[in-house]
């Protein structure tokens, strides 16, 4: 088929991607530059400085990997895990499971500490599991996208009372909308994505590595088996050495640079507060309708809100009606929560009171039409 593609303008309130501010999209219309053009290198330097501010870190090795958040997860594990390393993986959702699986694929002996999906891992259990293991790497999901639950990563650093370890944290659904505090929380490696709290299109994975993590990479017995995700090779391109590694996606990095500027112009604290306020407004409306949230209040994400589907209500029909009748996309549950929850994203520029009110009104109409007496 010939002719241009004209997608509709949706209200994206699912688990990602989220809607993107016009100025971020406009950044992608700027002239293409080569991956070693001096002006493009200035853009790369700016991205690194802005990312350090958003990650709340002074880590020198902080940049974007050309790939989605999954590439960031794999890069962290491919570079930090060697054959036979014991890794403690904290699993209470789909992405905790994925991290554990990736660690195994890269040769780790994985100790899985599991909890019910939607509930936080008890940090005392984490501590005891770490004490009983010989693990020197701990993986934890800060914001579990499959459940809408926030894990208290600030308690990880207390494990160093037992022995030194490298802490790897998934900040895919928290960066830019929740405090992450890489340095404050003594996190050694973290990866995120661009299409959620950062407010850019999908396609890049911001990552950051502490000096402790870099020492682990430098001391490897063998080079990482992944060439494309070799952090030390990528760093040579992002650092002053400027050694060619791959053809950098210039337009995506333009967008990321602009999105990061938007975040810091708003201010991190104000942005966090906006996400908190709109999430709580949404929850209040949901509970007023007689619906229930999956996650307890103190552990809920502001970015990803999970609503229990009432008995007798068809998950797919409700989501289809929201999309077809109201132009609103929300997400389904999957894995252990398939058919049991809706996942509602209020992230980046999509976290507005107007979107909250639009969705609540639309959901109320659809549920009533489906036979649920939404008040």
C-alpha cells in the first residue's frame, strides 16, 4: 500500500508510552547531524549532565543506550554478571522475573526471593536472604510496572552492614516522576526508559553506573559476551575519547535532551508532587465509584495505578470501549494479574488533573453500560 500513515491522536493512559509534549516532538524535526559532528557531541554532553540531575547522581558514566528499557536491563546484567556469580534477585512482578531470567542467561547463579505480585518484599526477608547467600549483586525493581507497586529502595544500602555488594535498580517507571536518589541511596547501576516519566518517545534507555560498578566491569575475567551492550565500549563514545561504537539515533537523543530540559525547568520536587497529587485524585475517584486498588496506599506508584476489575466485568470490552468511544487507552494486566486489573498510567505530560477527570468520567459511563453500578 502507498500513501502516508496518519495515526489518531490518542489519550495515552496506559503503562507506556505516554503522550509527549509538542516541544519534545518538535525537537525530532531538527536537522540530522552525524554521530561525530561537533555540535551533536555537544548535545550528548548536555544529555549526560541533565541525566545526572534527574538520576540525582554525580556518576560520570551516565548516558542513554540505543534501545528500550529492556536493553538497559540487559546492559546492566551483561556487564556486571560473570559466569558463576551469585545474584540475589528480588521478584514480586513480571519485571523482577525478567531481571532474574536475564541474570541466569548471563551465567549467574540466581537466588530468587519472591513475594506476591502487588505486595512489597519485606526488607527483613531481603536482609536474611542476603545474609544466607554469598551474593555480591542484588537486583531490585523500584517501580514494578506489572503491578503498580513501589519498593523502598532506600533500604537497600543497609545490606552493606553484612558485606559489600553491587545494587542494581530498575527505575523504568519511576525516573522523572518519583525520587530515585541514585547517590543518596547508594545505588550502583540503574536503567530506565524514555517513554514514561521522562516524557519522550520510546527507543532509548538511560543508564548510570557508580565507580563500584565500573570497578567490577574492569576486573572481569572475560569481556562481556555482548559487544553492542558493552558499557565500557559505549562509554568510549560518550566520553572525551569519542571512539566510534554505533550510529547514534540523533533524533531520539534530540527528543531526550528536550524532555530532560522540560523536567528540570519544572523542577524535580514540583514534578514529583504533581504526579503524587494526580495519582491520589485518581484513586479517590476510583474508590468513590466503588472500585478497589490492587496495591496498599503506602506502596502505590504515582505513575502507574492498578485497579481491580470488578467481578463479572469483561476486561477487554471495557478497554475497547474506552478506546473506541472515548479515545482513551489504558493497559491490561498480564502474567499472574491477567484479567484481574487495569493499569492506568499518569506519567510525564499525561499526569494532569484534566486527564484524571476525563478518564474517571469515561470509565464511569462504560462501567454503567456494562452493568456495574458505578456511583
